[in-house]
C-alpha cells in the first residue's frame, strides 16, 4: 500500500514525535550546550552522574515520594532497566511474574537472561484490574519478582491503592521484589495522582521510568531505576546494580549532565503535552463509543487503548487486515499481547483531526 503511495495511519508505534509532539528544540539545544563543559572530560559514575540522580530525586520528591539520589541508577532506557532487574533478581531457570495482557518485549529480555516468564491476569470485565487471587496462585518457589505496569500498556489501566496494598502484602508474604514500570506516569485521566508501589510496604521495589514518554525524547535514551524498600535489601541491590552497570557504563555522559535542565525547564511543555494527549483520548472515546460492534474500557493513563470487537465472530488477524485495507489504519491484533477475545490494540495519540477522521472510518467499517 505504501509502495502505491497510499497514506496509512500507523496507530501502533506510540512514537508521539511522528504526531508532531516534539520537545522544544531551543530548550534541548541549550541543555546540551550547557552540559558540554562538564561532559568533556570522561569521569563516569557507575550509578550515573550525581547531578542527574539528584534532579531525578527532586522530581520524585515533588510527587510525594522520598527516593534519595543514592537509591537511583541511571540507565539508557527502560528496556535496559528491565534487563538489569531480571539479571539482578533471578538465576537461570527462575521465574518473573508478568501481567497478561503484556508487552511482548519481556519475552526477548527473559530469553537473554535465561529466565522463565509466568503470567497473572488483568480482568477486562473489571476495568482491567489485577486478579490478585489468580496472581498469588501462580507463584512458585522459583518466583523471584512481580512486574506491575501502571499505567498499563496496552490497556491503559491504573492500579489503585487497594490493589497495590494487596500486591505489597503478597510480595511481603512471599519475599518477592516488585518491578514497577511507570513510564506513562505523567499521563493520567480522572486521577489526581499516580498510586505508586514504592509508597507501599513491599519489601523491595524497583521503580522504572525515563525521558522517552515523559518528555517525548525517545532518542535521548535516558532512563532510571529507583530502588526502595527494606534497607538491607536496597543496599544489596544497589551494590549488584553498580556492578552490572559498571560492566558497560552505557549511558551518554552529555545527556546525563543535561538532566537537571531538561527536567526543570520542561514544565510548560509537559502541561501542553498532557493536555494534547487528554484531548486525543476524548476524541477516541467519543468516536468509538458510537459503534455498536466496538467496546472500550476507557484508559486511566498512558497512550494506548485495547478496543474490543463485539460484533459477529471474526478471525482476529483477518479483521485487522481488513481494517488496514479498508480504513487505512494499522493496529495490532490482541493476540500479540495474549488477550482473550478479539481486540484491536492501538495508540490514540495523533493529530486530532487525523485521529477523528480515521476512527470515524473504523466505526463505519465495524458497523457496516
């Protein structure tokens, strides 16, 4: 289709840069320019440059979470953060428990770490809440950690305090770590704050985030791991993470020294960015709710929605191919994420008029 010059709307990438959402060029240029003198002489720190860790610690302090700089490790993005956590927490053949539906990235990382993935359910009928009883039934003597993604990709679910406290009790009872993926933490809908596993009584929590989604800067490749919980477990984890990171020293020094300016100078941009994402969600909900054959649990956070097909039974992949051919929309089938039933998984972030027109075509197709 592209070779024929046809326009196809890609609703799977989640790269907001393609939708015209760009971090201010002048601010990025100034931040990197100011960082250059400090980065000219190579003096790496295995944990990440102290100025970057202090700035990230201040970011969490403003969000009501005490996460000291010495409990933060800088990484080149959340994917590497997961790799570090899997290597730290599990030996070969041991298990990490992940949500289902889930992002396929974990399969590749688990293979690289020779770790076995098991899964717990998110219940669509209950607004994609965690099935806590099922989760605990999936634990074995070889389980070492539980991954929680909130806001969740690709359902948009946000775990509430009740779920998180129950999850922390399970983690404490079985002495498990929690890996808390919060990369969509800045994008909440109808919530005043993000409930965070790091503010529960869980014995050990690894909080993952970075600039990719937060500042619309995926190419900067800057992420971090914040470690919290019982003092002895935190200290032991930081020692091992230091060793892992020191093996590679993989984070760009110039970017690290730019972190304070990028965080402190981006308030106005982030406000506009969040407003644009919220406006996109409103368009998606208003448009898709008009269909009799599509259903949507409104996302509470993030960039993604999992749209259920409630019409006559269809082969999921063939349905998505027809959506591509007739609506010029590229979306993912739910089975990519181990979803039960028939779903179209897509981002709802794009230029408003483009998004509204495309989703309008999808509704017409679904109800034809």
